[in-house]
C-alpha cells in the first residue's frame, strides 16, 4: 500500500471535515547543550505533541478512523491504557456520537476523570490492556459499535503519520526521529512517512519490550509488561502494521530502564516546565542516558507524545 498517499489523504480528511479539531503543535528547536548534552553542534527538536487535543498524538489517528467510516447508532468503542480512549472520546464528542472506553486497572485516575469529562462511558476491568481489549471486543460484537483500535488499524496509523508530515512542513527533514513504542501506532505512522529519509529510532521501556522481543523472535510475540510507562506503553504485542512498517524502515530498537525514563520526565518538568507522562520522556531519556548518541551536527527530533499525567507525580 502507499502509506505516504494514505497519510496525505488523512491530513486532507481531517482538515476538511473537522477543521478545528487538531492543533498544529509547536516544534521547539534547542541546542544539545540546552538538554544536557555535551556534543558539539547537535540540534534537538522537541515536537510538543503533548499539547495536542486530548493531550496526545492519538487524536490524529482516532479522528481519522472515525471520519473514514460510517458511525453506527451505537457510536464508537475502544480499549485503551488511556490516551487512545481519551482521543477517541474527544473525537466522538466533536462529532456528536456516543463513545465507550474500556480501560485496564493500571490506568490512572487522571485519565479516567478526563474520559468522564468528555462524556465517555468508562468501563474499568482486567490487569492489563489485553484484558480490557477482550472485554471491549465482546461489547462490540453485541452492539455493532465502530471499533477504534489503539494502534493497529490502517486509518489510525495513517493519522499518526500526519505528525511526521507536520514536522517536515515545520522544520524540514530531521536526521533522526526518536519515538516511544507501545503497540506501535506512532512509530508505524512516523516510519511510513519518513521511510529512509530520516533515521527513525524505536524506544521502549525494559519492562515493556514489544518490538525488541519481536525482533529477537523474528515475529510478533506476547511479552509481560509493567513499569513506570505501562499505562500508555503497555501493549503485550507489537501491532501487525507496525511490525511490517518497522521491518522496512526502522533499524534501531533500544530499551531504557525505568529510572532513566523517570529522570527524564522530571527533568522536562523541572528544567523546561513541560508536564508530560513517562511515555513522552523516553526520547530524552535515550539522549541523556547515552543509549542513543547523535553524530556531530545531527538534527535529532524527540517526539514528546503525551501529557495525560497527574501533576502531583512531578516532584
């Protein structure tokens, strides 16, 4: 399939049919020294997608999914660690349709409260995302609601890819793009857009290594998930679409420890006043921990992907 044409179509669809829904989020260009790097000439771009409608990049894919399909009277339904649910609920509210969101018990109260404020029906149950998904699929079969998958549908991945398109329009091509991976919708969309023109680097917590373990096994496999970013990077298996796209366009898959992720999250708040969730801190953690070392003069783009965090945890 032609992913770049699908991404272009997603951008047109959203801007024509829901012109006031998405925000063009800022691209903040800093020196490497400004984020604590002692590497000459490195330029760090922070794509502040945590400022997006619903607080994460997910708004792009979920709105594209809803607009690309007929929505039945039962509305939309989704299973989510939080962000995909919030994005689906926000899109459904904007379009005036019902939305049911199934969450695992690991989801935060901050995300549950946000969903209720958006008018969504919230169902909490099961230890992990996979449990919430099973319950969601059972309800979907009963009601016929439009299923919005958190990361593994073509419209969702193409919607996420509009983020890459926006980065290129704002700043040109970065040399590298560092992106967190859960189920893979975001990296699938970004890699589909940038292809081989920029080096897309996959970052995962050590305790949620879906892509990393799939590469070891040679195919997607189930993994145990946990840790500081499990609420948003807690998929047990990399999505089939992301697996295919990353096989072609992503060379590097790196693992990061929870303490490095948490340190980067707190640094973003204390030094830059960016209140983000742990999943959004992996790109900076990769730089600050030395897991990813840019070349001299490299323009490296960090995807700051979500802000659905309890502010009380940033201390």
